[in-house]
């Protein structure tokens, strides 16, 4: 029986994850069953939300099990198919384990076309990342032309798509990011109207007020924490906050505290709503169609940070929490 | 020219309001103009939200001005009318100043019928209080039969109506209040399925879990603060929090901090939304019709705490923050 390199969760991280929380092992590749595919990973997505699955608490997706493989979005090449819809040489995208080679059920995998877009894009702007941005913004943010959209974690994979979709929909778009280089990229590459470097800004409340002179109508929040506190002072009547992520709070050991949001929400008749992309499963096909159309029209750009090598997957994941990625963080095998 | 006793705002309270923040003065009653009414206050409503108007910050309603009369919901008797829709002896309800006698424009005042309900009910269950409960619950909470509704400040004016409407709509209803007497009243008078005395409960997270074995689908929040923190641990996937009030936080001098809500909202695809009753102005007539129908059918009970005397209005207002009221707090003149 063949074997494959595998990355498992060795310890549930306390606070910030470390390399020692992961273990490289060798696991057997079972016999291919009828309907299944044997696939070889080409691009592996590492995402902040995986941190949540490393906790042993019930959530929208079950936690990772200790000493079992971690899984995330992966683009893989079909080595062998026992499913009539897929052939050797096809590329597929879906949730797969952190293994170099594995067997997988075909449902849940979608075929992707390397002629239409670079394969890695199917993990980003044309995949779950793009859908998260597009459906979070449209379904929860309900943006209206002329409104102001503020995006935190704006240079991240989701944030950069949110901003571009906002521009396509006719909004004033302001981004928050953590380096001058990212701030510059948001404006020059992704068409944001303004961007703020929160690490060099002393008074974020004021900086947001200056960048959003008409206030904030939609806040697409990827970070939570102190940045989101500052946003509260700038929200408009009937504003909507899309709670997509809270990366600043994921590694806290104690439950993090923030300024109470309730008085602000009441004063502004404002809403906050969290989501995961599976909430909108029925809208995924239409979302992908729209994203692909914009992508083909050259309206959606993306940035990736690509690390190379199976052995670097854990480090790439850790780098997310230090903001070392611009756009989607991907490991190429 | 005639004069009337008047209560003005002398100081903007810092923290908890005090009697010395109010001043009793005498003001002139201007000549009655065409279209106006001369009215004499009979019942004056004191409400937690007035605390917000005592701050000098822009809000959904402008702040009270220093040394100007305070205003709130009042039922008054028409002493003289220069408006064809009203006659001497009619009773009207609306936002009026804290004066014994005053002239007022007729628009914004509605005629109320003392034969159909006690006059004070038009400040409560058949007035803004009832509308706040009914429209907040239905428009934001979007309750579905069989779901669990949790109400904080449940023995207050709004909370007790929310719970009853929840029962009428077929929900399991659990209330949180601050005395054993109130807890008993919620169950015996208002038909709540369960009620929790937060002052004698050590572990609110656990107490809510026990009272809401299927989790919380709709949380109607009148209080904010520590109670609302405990609720976060019990919310269901797709749950809705109606942010109606945050009385526990109104008197804070520093901005109060709470456990960050973002990770909970994301994990549960849950929403929070604040509102003020004027957001739903177009739904007020239908809301009042529904409340009146239920009231006439004996399905909506209410409790009032009635203080007597114009001179006791400020103290009645202060008593709200010590939870001295059961149901609507009203001052009878």
C-alpha cells in the first residue's frame, strides 16, 4: 500500500499557534473505491478561520481531531478516477486534507479550468474567498450606490475582494491595513478611495472620520478588536456591520473585552451580523458566476502570497497572524 | 399672562443622574395660536431612554438643552382648543414638556379614549412602550413559533409586553429580572415559562442554559452589560438579538467594556440590531391596532408603578435606574 506525507494537529494551540502544534506523519493511502478520485495536492489554502477549528468547542464546522489530518481548501490534480465525471489530469477544488496524495469522494469537489484562470485563483477570488467577500457584502452589508464601505483586514484575501466589489457597486471604499506597502497597494492596485495604516495611526477614531467624511454605512469586519472599537464611533444611522472575521481575537486565551457595542447599535439603529459561507450555499453558483464574469472583464484583481513546499504549510498558516501575507496565502506543492 | 410649574435640565448628569440635575422653575404660558391646544398634563411617562437625551452628543433625537424643559410621553387633558379636531375635555397623548400646563401643536398628539382603557395605558401597553415591544420583537427578532425568546429587563414596561407577545406568537419565553417578586410576577401574571433572578444567580451562563434547554433564538435585550455577556454563550445558530436598551450601561462615565461579541456572532451566524421606535413609524398604526385588539381580548396585561405629584417626576425617573419600578413607571398629576 502506498503512503503519503500528512500534517496532523498535535496539540490544540493555547493562544498563538506554534509549529510544535503540528506534526508531520506518514499515512497510508487506501484503495480507491468506486466513485472516488485519487488526487495530488497542487495548491493548499491556509486561512484564519482554521484557527477556530483547532479549538475543542462546537462550532459551525466540527473541530479538528487531535492526531488527525487538518483540512482546508485545496486545488489538486486527478491522478486516477473511478468517477465518470472526472478524468486523469483534471484539476479539482474543494476541502481536502493536508496530504500530498489522497483519495476523496467526488461530491464536494468541483472541476476547475486552468485555461480560464491560474489554478490558485480557485482558492481565492474565484473560490471560497471570493464568495465570502461577495456574499457577505451583498447579503449582509446590503450596500447601496453612493454609500461608504469600510473594510478592515483590507489587504487580506477577503478584504481586497470586498473593496473591489464595493467599487464595482458604486461605493466609496476605505480600507484599513497594517503596513504602508499594503495601504499603497489598496489604493493603486485595488482601487480603494482611501486606506489607513492602523499601525502608524495614533487616533483611529479620527483617522476613520477623516477618511469617511460621510460616516460609515457598511463595515466589513475581518479583524474585530481595537480597530472595530474605533469604527463604532463612525457608524451611520442604519449602518450594517458584516462580521466576517475577528483575527485579532482568535489567539486570545482569555475572552477578549471590547467597548460594549449595544449603546452604539441602539443609538444608530445599526446592525451586526456574523456568517460563514455555507449559510449562503444556495447562492454559491450565482456568486461564482458573477465573480468569474468580473474576473474575465478584468475588474477583479487579486494578490497572492505563495509559499512553496508541503513542509511549509504550518509556517504559512502561522504567518497569517503576523500579517505577513498580502492577499490570499497559498502553499504551492 | 399665566404661568406654569416646569422642570428643566440643570446639569448634564455625570454617571447616575441626581435630583440636583433637575430644576423646578416657573415659565410663562404663551397665547394660544390657531391650530394649537392648551393642555394640562395628567400622566407623565419617565423612561430610561431619556438618560441618553441628557448627554450632549448627537443621537437619534437631539439632546435636551440645559435650562430648557425636559419632555417625555404625556397624557394630557385639553383645556382649550383652537384646532377643529380636538375639543375641550378630550384626552391626548404625545411628546410634551414637563409642565403642568402648556400650549402644544396638535400634530404629533393623538386623541385617546378613557372609556376603552385607563388613560395611563396609552403611555404603556397601548402607546410607545407597547409599540417598542411589539415592533422590536416582530421586525427585528422575527420570531418563529416554537422558538425560544429570552427577555432581559423582563419586568420592565417593554419587557413584560415583549414576553406576552412572545407567548401569543407561540414561543417559549424566559425572562430575566432583579427580584424574586418580579420573577414570580413574570410567571404568574405575564405567562412567562421561566424567569431568572439575576441578582441571586451566581452563574448566569448556566442558569440561562437550564432555562433555555434548546438555546436562545431571539434575545430581546433591555439591559446590556454582564447579563448580555452571559446570553452570548447560549445563542443558537442564526439567532437574533434585539438591542432595545442598555440600561445597565447608561450611567457609566467611562465607556463600558464587555466580552467581544464578534467571535460569538461569527460562530453562530447571529445578528444584533438596535432600533428606536421612530424607525418603524409607518408601522405604528398597524402595531397599535394589533396591541389594542389583544388588549381588548384580555391577552395583554400590564403593570404600572404610579407615583403621584408633579414634584416627584425627577425622583420617579431616578428610581428607574434602581429597578424600583414594576412595569411602566408613570407619574400621575
